[in-house]
């Protein structure tokens, strides 16, 4: 009977998505974010040295362009949480898509195309508002839709899509297209990927629950922005979480300022192998995003962040730089292993997107805004540290700074406590009504939209 078969097929599909932790209504959103972030990540492995050679003049001046871009990303990441509350995640994503597309075209035509450094700062900087509004708007959508018991896994799938594109498949894409259509052709192809991914996410999920206004009708845009700031003093531990989130990916973006030149030229891997290494690093990362997202629902969100994330990255970021530069070009396979280690441990921070909103359950919008501010802040802080310290202490010294930051994150993580958590030694991570850990995803009710 066709109707019965269809019903069974639908139920089976729903069961599979539930088992792997993807909210079924947002499936096309995840796919769209993946394609969007592939487009955004196309340039990540070569844009800094390419700008240096086509208008910026030096790697440091190119780093300044990326730093301005990072400031825009930081601000937009904050706005994405606050604006999603009053505009709805769907509208915020539309705004992000439009900004990215318009200012990328202006950047390619009138800044990079004419080697105009001033316009690089302006157009590339403004374009930085685009991807955080799109991607983190969708993250707000997820946190308001996924059940709390599976929120770590749902967030893991988001970062699977996010880092699957930026810079994993984006770098792999450019490693294949640059030999055929050149750097500029590759950059134009990114715009096409952005438009396709944005269309799939927004048109595919246009009638899905959770995409409209999340705040009460009387809440204004100004009030939502204020709540995203006031949470700093009403919930100071959320601010600590914001700092941990900054440290999470600041070294990732900072190393993209100096590693492309060092690994391609100084070590001798060449551009193709460097781009492939970058794809391997974050290809490993996307699968471990899923692993640590799922495992954190079992062993605890904070435990996963501290041990696998902060401590793991302190070790792996050091290995990633010093071992390949010491061994040289004949040991590319060692660089691959070091890169895989960094990609895996970087994923240990994934549960922070589940932990922080639940540290302020009465102001999740403000918590998400501050968390997204941390994510965006990393794109500014990392390149800023690299640009500031590179002339002073060299690439090795900058790497040591990043090692120190991860150790700071390890200490700060122990201050990330849930409201239900008892103070004092020996207290459980996050006891729920039955005494079992809510942080581990047990005894949890669905997260309200």
C-alpha cells in the first residue's frame, strides 16, 4: 500500500536523524551552511600572501586587512545572537548572505582587482559582517530547536558543517581550482558557492519552526542588544565562557597569517601540499566535532572542553609548528599527523556552544550573543596577535603565545558552572532534579524555542 509505505519511510528517516542528533526540520539548513562555509573557506589558505603580493605590499599589511575583517566578524557575531532574538534567525541569515555577496563582488572588482590597499581594508572588512550573521544565526536556530539532551550532538553537527567548509573543503576546492582557473577565478567561484548554499539553507528551511522572532513582542532591538551586554555583569561566568571561546580558535586564525608562507616556502611543502595539509587538518576536525559533541553528552560538557580541548590544543598547536619546521620537507607525513592531532583536539571545544546558553537559562539570547562574540573575536584576536608579535619574536614565538593562551583556557574552563551546580569540592558537574547530571544531557526537557 503506497500510503503505508510512504509513512513507514518517513518514520524511518525521522528515526535515523534523531539517532544521529540532527533536528530533522533543519536538515537543509545544515547542508546550506556547509556549502556556504565552503565558499567562505576557499580563500583561507592563500588570501593573506596573495593580498601581500597584489596591493598590500607585505605580509604584515595583509595581516592588518585580515585584522579589520576580524573586527567586523567579532561585531557581527555578537549582533547575530541579539538580532536573532528580535528579527528571527531566518532574517538575520538573509542579511548575512546579502552582505557577503555584495561586498565580496566589490572587493574582487575594485579592491583586489585594481590592487587598491585602501579599498581592501574597506570592502574586505565590511564583508566580514556576512558569514557570522548567516552561520551563527543558524546556530541560534539550532539551540532553540534541539532537545537539551542532544544539544551537544546537534551543535557538533553544526561545527561539522561549519569547519567542513571553513577551511577544510574550501581549501581542498582551491587546491584543485587554482591550477586551472587561477587565484581570481577561484575567488569568484567562492561567490557562486555562497549563493547556492545560502539558497538551500534559507529556501529549504523557510517554513521551519524557530526561524521567526524568539523574544517576547514587547522586546525591542535596543533591549535585546542591551541584554546581550548586561549578561556580562548578571552572569559573569558567561563572560569567562566568551574568553574561552576566543582562545578556542584565535590560534587557528592567527596561524593562517604566517603558516601559509612558512609551510609553503620556508619548509618547502609548496602551495598545493600546504592547502592539502590544511584540508586534512580540518577534515579531521569535522569528524571529531561529531565525536566530541556526542561524547560530551555522556561525560560532561565542561570535562570535554578542559581535557580534550584546552589541554589537548596546548600540546597539539606546539607540535604542529615546531615538528614540521624542524624536520623539513621530506617528512610531510609527520606534518600531516601533527595537523590531524591539532584538528582533533580543536574539536574538544565544541560543547561550549551547548554549555554557555544553559548557564543563563533565563537569558539564552544574551548568552548566545556573548558566545558568538567570542567566536568572532577569535578572528580578530588571532591575526592581531600574529601581526603584533611576528616582527618581535618570529613565528616560533607567536606559537608559544598560542600555547600559553590554551593553558589559560584550561584554567578558565573550571569556572564554567551551571546554575544548578553546587559550590564546593566534590560537587557533581550539573545535578538535575534526580541528582543526575544535566550537563551530560540526562533528565533534560526539550529546549524551548
